[in-house]
C-alpha cells in the first residue's frame, strides 16, 4: 500500500489522550475533499463497512499493517532503486548494494511472519538482479523534464468532493519497438507457472497511465502496462530463500483507459449513494493476508461512530487532471481513430 492510501483525518494517539475535537471540521463537512486510490476502491468493493471505518470515521484502532505490505513495499523500493542507479551508470554491484540498503530502510513497519520477513526481502532482491539486468537490455527509463520518470504522482479531480491519486513506479520505453510502458513491481505467494490472469485486466496500471501523454510529450493511442512479479516459493526452509521473477506486459489502447474512466464514475456514484443513505453494508471479507480485520470484534457497533476529523491534502502532485476533461478528450481521440 502506498502513502497515498493512508487515511486523511484520523490521528493515532496513545490511549487516554484526547484525540477528538467535536468542533473541528470533519470529513462530513460539505467543503471536505475525499481522496481515493486504487487500494481505497478495492477496499470499498470488498467491504463497505470497513471502508467507512477506515476512511470516514474517527478510528482508534492502529493502522492496519501486515508482513505482506511491508515486504512488498520494501522489495519495490529496492528493485526500483536498482534500475535507477544502473540507468545512471553505476556498476551492478554498487547498484545492488545501494538497493539492498534502500529495501532494508523501507521495510517499515517491521511486520514479519514465517514466510515474509526482512532477511528474505534482501535475499529476494539479490536473486532479482539477473532478471533486472535482462530488463535493462530491453527497456530504458523514460525521461520527464530532464529527470528519470520514476515515482511520479498524479491527482485526478472527479467532482467537487472526490479525487483519485496514485504514483507510478517507472515509465519505460522499449529499446526495440519504442513503445512506452507503465511498470509496477509486485510480490506474490501465488502458485502457478502463468499468473497473467491475475494481472491482465488489473485497473491499476490503466489508471496510472493517464500521465503517459504528458511524460512522453505526445498523444499515445497505444501503450503497454507491465507488471514485474517476484513470485515467492512455497513451503520448506530451502524454498524460503528462493524466488521466481516474471514480466507480464499487456498492450493497451485509449479504449481501455476510457473504460477505466467509466468504472471510476460508477465507483464514485456508488460511494455517493452510500453516503446519501448513510448505509455501509458488512461483507464476508473479515480475513486478509491471513489476518483478521481490526474491526472484526466491534464491526456491528454503530452507537460510537463519529466522523473522522478532516485534514487537507497538502501533497504537491506532479500531474493534476480533471476527469471530465480527460473523458471528453478521450471521446474526441477515439472518434478520430474510429472514423479514420
């Protein structure tokens, strides 16, 4: 989970401290802006009540963490760091040493279990080096405003209340075809030789591609979405320090992005309906990452529900868009393509 997915409005304070000012502006205020992301929308689809407790209500529970989240964040940060340093001309050994250090620092909070732990993420990064070197032969990192296109953030205003945010790990350009790819690192414990069904129709890369035209400096009718996956081995002591690396790249078009705009409209309209009715159903998604939901024991208690305190978003995003403007722009571009 990226930093954009952290709640706006709740402050974790030690027990006994006064954390709620009833006179302060809350998330229910008509002036409040509600931030969405890929992970936030997945949460809302999996359990509306958990979305409400996490995003809209004053939350005394500690922020939900897991070994999977810490492991994935650390690996992605280290692998991305390796690609950047190699692109800048550093040797493989220097890049690897620095990447390992970066991963170690980014493994936070230190949540570990029998399969995902800090030492293993270091070993996984070491094992990923041949894969990364092969990718460097096929791709180069695109440049934007004289800098490598990495960790670029965007904000997409949907209406007066809701907006969608995200960040792009890497934007790559194929050395052979010249096609651009929005690239995201993933870690998984899923089994199987071919994991493409898990990623082919993922919305994440499609949504993040809205910044491609600005990065490239041209209107692209086609582009790629690429997931670089570290597949962790199964059980057994030997397998704990083994991993397999795969690239899953899918060709996308303007129509795919246009469909993502439509889905975003549908998701936001559903959230508006929930808010208007003040009803957030509970669903049977009480266990994830082998952990029980933080709210499981008191999920049904609503008497103490209080709206979250509102904290404005002061992040300076690299790109800012309006969904209405993008929607109309893509309708225009699609009509030109279909009439040609």
